């Protein structure tokens, strides 16, 4: 009942904050760039920030129907207390008329976690430029009802249509991934210019070393110290197209780029191990991308620690079984699974392999790793946010200063990990 009430009130309450945010946005009147998609949004946002810097305001940690209006208004939730909402409601009208940002460019990361969210945000933002990075089954449980009622044939079609609202309300220019036919299908909803990019045409070479990854894209080489998947080639083109469209200088060295936590950071671990932190979140698309990168990584012993994928609804079993297919393709030395879903659906497809173990509880995994690690292993960590893999990575780090580079820092997240025994 409570969950049903929350869903029913989600957009009505968000509309209150959007109303006052719209007043402030009209007063401010910036050029708006929307970065959207199932995966890769935050990496692209950081790529853009490394190029544009202080010339723009960026919506860090705000990508929802509440987060973006809050960001426009300068509001921020600091606790999970219900009482905090009263303060936010009272401050919103005042914030609408507060002094405006100096930047005339607003770069916004926007998500579509539920039906109606793309429409809600696209109508509000009316972006000049839209960059659509990817499409996969994220938060698909929220779209199952649309398929069940016959609105769409598949959940992917339903999700694509929601993202398509950003194209529909785009004012000048959009870039999409042409390799995805469902993204291509939405192009008819916009009258603006759309650049459709395909990997075959843009990517000449992709290399993975212990030092990082390099991309030869459209006859330019880009090198990064992080371990980024091949799909980042799309983001590189989107970044350059946007910077040049805005008439700003582009620096192919990306020397100001800082990898967002949990998106391919590389750390020295105990016993001379290499820890690859891709623990920020996970769906099948992002896991496949990072596994493909890991397949190219030069290491004699490769381990993966893979957690549940969440909010998949009717697709939960199928997606976790497909995960097993991807893992079976690789010559991994050890596979460690964490969570009820991977134990129920993924593990049975891998159980014949002697090098696979499955745990339901996170706190059981760390002792196992500490006892089993010998020396020199490269260990990839990937899982949904609620698996809190950073709590397992932290004790395995060789340097304490690297703890600050893990995702989900702060008192709230510390408390959540403590509840899991991490």
C-alpha cells in the first residue's frame, strides 16, 4: 500500500518542484545539453566537463524528476528524514527568485527510470542538444505493465519510447547510437538534425593495457588511465560533436578528465593484485561491455566478482541467465557471484565449472577473497548499487588513500554498508 501511494504521488509532488524550477529556468535561460541513456551517462558528463569546465553548470548527482528540479533550484536532500521534505517545500518558492548562476550553459544528466519520466523532464528542459548514449533493460520492472497492457511489444521498446521524448523536445541537434535500431526508430519524433553514429564507422582501434585504455576514433587517438569499455567510443564522438557545436575549443588529450568513481578505476590491491572497480551499478548491457574490456586486459589470472542486477521485473530470470552465457564465454580463472538473483539464476548455468562460487550475503565474500587470493590476480568488480561491492573492495586496497576514490562515500552510505556487515 505504501509503495503504491509513493508511485501515485511521484509525479504530482515532483510537479510542485518543477513548477518553481521552471520559473527559475526561464529567468536564467541557459543553453541546455541533455545527456541521457541506460549506460554511460555519467562518464560522458565528466568527459564534457573536462572540456568545458567552468563555462557550464553540470547536474552532478541529479538526474531524476526530483533531482533535476532540485539542482535548478539549488536544493539538496541531505538526509532520508520525512521531516526534511517540509523544509524543501517551503524553500522552493523562494529559490525560484534567488540569484541566478553565472554560467549560460547547463549540462544535465537525465534518466528514465519509469514511464512518464522522459516526458516530464524533456518538456521541462526543452534541450538545445540531446546526447543519447545507450539503451538497455534498466529499471525494466517499471515498464512491464506497458507491455502487459499491449502498449508495446517488448520492454525495450517501452524504454526506448520514453527516452525518445528527449529527441521529441530537442531544439537544435541530437546524437544517437545508430547501432541500436530502437534508438533509430525514435528519430522520426524530432524535426531537428540527428547524427547517428555507428562503431564500424567511428572506431578504428581499441586497446587495453595495464596502464589503461586507448581509442582511435575518427582518426584521433584518445588515451585514458582508466579501464573504459569500447562503447566509450560513442561518448568520445558525442563529446567532440557537442564541444564543436558550441563553438568551444576541443582538447583531445582530455588531461582534465577524472573518471567517476566505480566506472573502471584501477587500484593496487593486497598481495600484488590489480583491482578493477566497476561497482557503481550494473545491468546486462554494462556488464557485457566491461567483460569485453576485461577479456582484453593483460593478466595471467583473471577473477570476476559479479553482483545481482536489480529492478528487472519480468526480465529478471532471463537477464541473469544471459549473464551466465557471457561469463561462460570467457576463460576466467575464478567467478564469485553475490546475491540472491545470481545464485538462483546465474549459478546453475555455471555450476559445472569448478572455479565458480555463489554467495547470498555480502559479508561472506570478503573472508573468502582474503583466504583465496594468492598473488597477482586481476579482479574485476561489477554489480548493482544495492550490492555495495565497494565495501568488499575497500579492505583489499593496498593504499588507504584510494578509499576516497570508491563510490558511495559519506555517512549515509557508511551506515548502509554497516547494515550489510561490511
